[in-house]
């Protein structure tokens, strides 16, 4: 389905009046797709869909031993508990604010440098570098690791991993294990060997868990921030309004802190609206797998069926959202609700037992960095902004955002 699978599946479900549940086949793989909050909740929160299907690239890149893909059971509960209580706890997130502040200081400096040297800013590289350093230093606890050659090497590994996970692989849908279309298996084996060779990673299970943390945490933050800044460049009136909110609360010479975000409701509404229009994982990134026969919305679903939730379709459904194609953050001022998984009208991080464990850390990073960048600069278009999408592993901007950053 190419780089617009979320749109094509949404269109197909709508045309067949199958938004609640659409059944398709990908080769020998049975697939159901939900584009409705009610059936989405049954998939994401029901015990029948507690596992994830394992693609060949997923297995080869060791994700089958990580939190996202490990089968439900004692091992999965153990590593999930470690992540929840030690890596993504509120205390841990709070303790890393100094790191996030330091990194956004560097990002602001790089924006200055690009404006002085090139006359414009291409934000994607700056955001990716900042996200890489943030995750490496958060995971490995080293202030040097993210900045040295080994950190750069791991960044390249993550980029290649994203390409491999997002690559269509015939072997995932047809029993053709002896063939290696597009060299996916060969490239995955080579990449896994490089990851295992990192000095910081020794225990096999920890290799998988930490590799997944870095892999999932880098691009999602950078991609979401690029969409936010692109929307600010396009919607100058909204940018002016949120900058006024920031200025009124913090003053001209006061630095923004994590604790200030709760007092910036319009900024929070902007982040939610971007998550609605441009969810990083429009198909919630990784599907579910039925572990036993089950009835879903009065339909019989046999064991071994892949189940997907099209969050992009739900977030653009006119029966759920008023004027769904408009960028209007005010909708989240008029009706505030959580995006952390309790309301399936907008659950970009998933829901249920497989909800993203790093969602709070990701949002803390995005809110702080967006607030700091908006406080420091006025973002002005240097050319028409292309809001075209490209779905690889996450939903990226088709073309990098290029704009002017004017000191305020």
C-alpha cells in the first residue's frame, strides 16, 4: 500500500461501510482493521489480542525479546515493570529535566548557527540530533555517549533499523523463507551483529530492551516536533497566540521549566491537535495478534489473526470530530481529554496493556522543547510548506521543514 497505507485503508473501510471492522488478507495472513473507537478499544484492551505478530525483520533485529513484541507472560511483565518503575517513572522523568534543558539549549544554538551561515533553518537534522542525544544519555546515563563516535554510529543504526522495519517484506506474508527479497534478511542480520557489538550492551535481553528504547524514542519525538513547528509556520495566527500565552506566563527573561507546562493549556492543545492530524503511528505502529478464537463486534475472529487500529482514520472521522481536516487547537480547550489511552477517539500512544511505556517522557520532552523554541524564535516560512505525508515506520513529513527563525 506504499507510503499512504493509513489513508488507503481508511478510504477502503469507508467505501465498504466497514469502519467498525474491515477484513482483508495480506498473502496468507488474515488481517482485521478497526477504524472506530469501540472496536479499537476491544482490540487494544481485550485479553484476546494481548500479543503482537512477529515480522521477520522484528525477530532478526531482536525486538521479539523487547517490551513491544515479547509475548505476554512472566518475562514480558517483568521487563515492563522494570521500564515503568525505573526508566519512565515520574521521578525519573523529573530527574532528567536538566538534560532536556541542556539539549534544547544546544538546539537553539544550532538554529542560530544555521540562520547565520545558511540564511534559513532545516529543522529535521537539528531535532534528530537532539532526540538522539536525549535518548542515548537517558538510557545509558552518560553525558559523553551521545556526542562521541559510538553515539553517531548508533544513530545510523537506528536510521537503518527504521528503514528495515518499515520495508515491505514478502517473507512476512508468504512462506518463502528461502528467498530474501530486497536483501532485508541479510541487512537485518548485519545490523543485529553491529548492535550486539556495542560495548554498553552485553546481556542478550538487555540488548533487546535498551535497543528498543533508543529505537522507539528517537524519531517519534523528532517527527512530532517537526510537525508541530511546520504547523506553527503555516498558521502564523496560532503561533502568535501560543507565544503570547508563553510570554504572559513566563515573562521575557524567565526560562520555561517542566512545571510550567501545566499552565500553558493552549500549547498543550496544539500538541494534541498535531497528534490528531499527524499521529506518528497512524496504524499504531505495531499490530496485535489474536491468541485464541474470539468474537469481535459479532464477527468470529480465529486465533492467529492480525488486528490493526487505524488511529489516523478515527482522528479524521467527521462523525467523531467537527471539521476534522482543520487545524484547530481550540477544540481541545473546549473539550479537554487525555491522549494517554483512556479515550479511543485519540490514543496516539495506544491503549491497554501494550500502551507505550515512554509516553509521559516523550510528551514532557515535546512540550518543553516546543515551548523553548517558540519562546526564543518567531518561525516564518522561507518557501511554501509541504504538509505531505510519508509513512515509513512512523508518519514523517514528506519533505523536511525549511523556514526562517527570527529572534524574538
